[in-house]
C-alpha cells in the first residue's frame, strides 16, 4: 500500500465517518456523568473510576478525530 493510498484511506475514514467521532465524544460524556453518580454510592465508587477512565479515553479519541477533520477540511 502506497503512502498516497494510505493518506486517502485515512482522509476518507476521518471525514466521511465524522459521526463516529461525535458519538465517541458523546458516549464519553455520558460515562463521565454516570461515573459522577456512581461516586455518590460507596459500593459503586470503583465502577465510577472505570467509567471516568473509559469516558476520558473516548472523549480524547472523539476530539482527536474532530481535530483531524477540521485540519484536513481547512488544508484542502
């Protein structure tokens, strides 16, 4: 696979599937909210920590994807 083909494939992935980045960010926000509620109950605190970690990761992936789309859109 050539560099141009790889670049085109990544561009298509990031631009044509922008809804994926939005969905990941939204799911990350939901997990943050759920994790916050879990912290109210002693028995759910550990699950709240994991919800925060996964939520943060999903928001990061979603934000990076949106940033790449904006960069590519402005670069074209």
